[in-house]
């Protein structure tokens, strides 16, 4: 169907009688063509929006309607309406189809926009709409070879028309793939099994594979470059571990862990604030007592009570005793350096000294026993081999019949003092052990302190069973070694007892509850600690703080008090020691009476053994020259009432007698 009008201007017809549009009408024709084309676009979109949807499975890729607006032919035929060609309209089925509409400008200028593709749910109503427009400005072509000459212009780029977005619904297939993500081997993407060659296994990095797949993966790679197929972490065939689970799905609890960390930090802040409050209240109480004492003194002096004043001074002077140390013996323990620790058994009156073994057939370190008060080798074996490494600590139980040695190895042995034999061997962890102690109230409980800051509790009657592990200070990021463990007997303040733990950076107290549970308390003392001792007779705790650039070694003598449910260290006396400390040496306290306690420590800077007394304040009472560094000091109370002091160096042990003046 074609309709053509005669040209109004004869001059516009060429010699070959072909119609040629006038040059001055080109712009007008072009505008008319564009207006009609845009109208066609709008009508087509309205039809598409009103049509009902069809099933997706009825789509045919070959069903396409080509609608081309050809202004060139309209200009050639001198018509004001655009010529539109619809191809293959007779082959469009009653299903969804695609219509492509292209426009062409005059003078061969192409549009830079992309082609437009408009999906239609129905094609037949659109074809009917096109036929209604055919009488005005539509020319139909069935695309046959006979009519191919009517399509005189090539197809050009089409103007893009965007359609409304369709809501994407997650398909069951996609959801199923996400559910199966934790059940598939990342190498072959096949489901692993509970048994067989493709059973689920993991590497030390934590990634999961089928066993046959990961073995083949490692075998196909050189031994030097074998690793995880996911993260490339170094791995070997021995790192393959079986996983006993039917399905593995991990819940994302990152937020929960973050909240728990925040909660723990807040709890630590509360504990710290309570401790500071208790210390402040304790200092306030001390100041109040001092004020009351000064007021009473002032009142006494104001009344002119000379007799009362003289009696007060006489009573105060009666307690100011003077204590001196005198060298009793200087014993050579061994010629090779290796001595490190001391311990005293009051029941058997034996001084236990750690030394390097003197037997070539049994290298290592042993315990030598000296009989008190003669300080000679005891009857029986002169020494006992206890470890292959240096002994750091010796602990004697409440019955004075057993002792344990903590050396720089992963196990500890318990020996019988009387039989000179091994009673049991305990291996708590892979970390070397630094310290050990027997509980005084629970005589069979043995505490072991490790290099990584953990305390292990064992019953020596069941050496293979760990009762409990305390990761001391780990919540405060303190992973330093345990220097000393001191059991605390039950008192009015601590009805069930407990034990003190001294680490390199912090001090803790673990209290037994009536239900035999443990409660940990961080004590209010900071610094780099090197030693600690506890005297049950006086209840005093002696703590050695290592020197800093501006402060010397500080010896703190304190008591363990409980204020408002918080345990604190109540400092009674402080003494200044050496300004240099290059080795870990121990200090000691000697209980003399209710008023006096003697403190002894080695001064590394001056190479002297210094003593202090609580009745003299910070004044040093005595300084004894030493030719060797003193590593450990142990008080010895003999039966006749005589008190001795043993000072151990790497090769020798000096015995001092304590005299009262």
C-alpha cells in the first residue's frame, strides 16, 4: 500500500522525472516527521502498559517487529507524513515480542543514541494499531525478496527507550545455592561426605575441603610450596584433620563478640574504680587515725603531763631493738655455677639448695640437703637429680614431707624428703614452668605457674587430672610469666583462704568461696615485679619492684585487706634498694615479733647485703659486702629458738646468725 502526491512545484522535478524535495522545505519536513515519530512512540508505550502479562515460557527470540521511520522516502515522494516500514508482521505469533523503532534525520545525519528495544506482552494488538495508521503514513512490507527494493535506506541507530524496572524476586535455586555453600568442597564444588575418600577435612588454617581433593592438590604441588587451596597458608599432609559434622554453617556473631568485649572493658573499669575508691578510703582512714594521735599528743603536752610523756617515750623506746647479722659459715655448694633456689623444711630441719649436678653420668640439676644447725650434708643421698634444666622454685607441702621443683621445662616432679624418691610427675602444658606452691589448707593441692601467665591446679593424688586452669591477667592483656605463688591461710578477712599470684607486671589474689569456687581480684600495685613472699605469722606481704630510670628498687611491705568487698594491698612500709638490677634475685622477710619484721635484700649496685627493720623506718640497719651476686635468701628458724639467714649465690651458700641487741 503506497500513496503518493503530485509535487506542487514543477521545477523541483529532475530530468529523470524523480521527485526532489525543495531545499527550503527540508527543515519543515524534518520537524513534521519527528513529531509524528514521537507520537507513535507514545501510543506504542500506552498499548504496552495496558496489555496483560503472558507466561515467560512463551517467549520466542525470532518474534521481532521492525518499525522504521524513513523520512528520506517521504521527502523523495514529497509527502509531509513519515513513511514507516513494518517487517515480518505476518510472522508475529500471539505471544510476547519485541518492537524496534528507529528514526532517521534528514541529510543523512545519524543519531548517537543507542537502539531502543521495547518488550511487549502482546504483539497482535500492536499490529492492529499499526494497520489503523497505515492509511495515513504507514507502508507495510512482508520482507520478501520481491519487495526488498522498497526499503531504500539502511537501518540506523535507534533512540533508546527505558522501560519500568521489574521487581527481582530471589529464586528458589539461588536460595538453595546459598544454603549449600557450607556443604560444598571449594576445589571440586561437589558435596563432601561423612565417610570415604571425599569426607570433610580441614587444615590448620581452618578452611574445609574434601579429603581426596586437598590431598590431590598438595600432591600436585612441590613440597616446598604446598599450602591451603583457599588462603595459600603453609600446610603439609600432616595438617589434614577430620571434621565430624554433617553440615557446617557458621553464624555471624561479630557484633555479639564486640559487645562482649565492650562489656568486659566496662567491667574492668568498674573494678579499677572500686579498687581506687577502696585505696582512697583506706588512706583517709589512716590520715584520720594520725590526726587523732597528734591531737592526743598535743593535748598531753598542753596539760604539762611530763610523767605521761616520759612514760610514753619509755614505752616507745622499749620496742626499738637492734638486729645484726653475723657470718656463721660460708659453704661451697659446687664449683660450677648453677645454684638458684632455697627452701627450708622445719620438720626435718633440712635446708634444700638447688645446684648443678656433680655426677658426670647424670647431667642436669639436683637438690642438695644440708642438716641444720650444723649445715652439713644430711644422712643418705647427698643430692637428688630433679631436672635437666635450672631449678627456679622449690615448694614444700604443709606436712614438710614432700617438695616440688619448678624448672625451665614443661613438667614438675614431686619428691619425698624422707625417702628421696619421686612421688609423681605432672605435665600441665607446653609452656615452661616458673613457680610452684602447695596449698596450706588443702595440703594435696599443688599450684603451678607457667611462663605464659597461667596457673594450673592439681591434686597430687591424681596427677593426670587437671583440676582448674586460671589465665591470670589475660583479660588485662598481661601474658607475662608467674614469678611467685603464695598460698594464704584462712583468716577473719579471708574465711576460706586463697593464694597470691605475682607476675612480672601485675599482682592478683584468688579467693576461695564457701562453695569452693574461685574469685579473682587485681590488686592495687603497679610496676615491674621481681619477687614476692608472704609470712603467715605477721600477715605481711613483701614485694620487690624493679628500678626505673628515676626510681631505685622499691621494697613494699603490705597487708591484704578487704574494703567494701574489694581486696587491696595496704602499704605499711617502703624501703629503697638498688638502683641497678640485671638479674632476678629474691628478697626475704624475717618475722621477729608482733612489732618488728626484718627485711633483707641484695644491692646489686653496691654489691652489699642490706637489712631494714620496721621499727627504724627507711633507715638501713646493716650493709654486708658480697663478692658474688645473691640470688635467693631464706630465713631459718632452728628448734632452740635461734634464727639464721641463708644467702645463696651461684656457687656458695652463706649462713648468717641473727643477733638481737
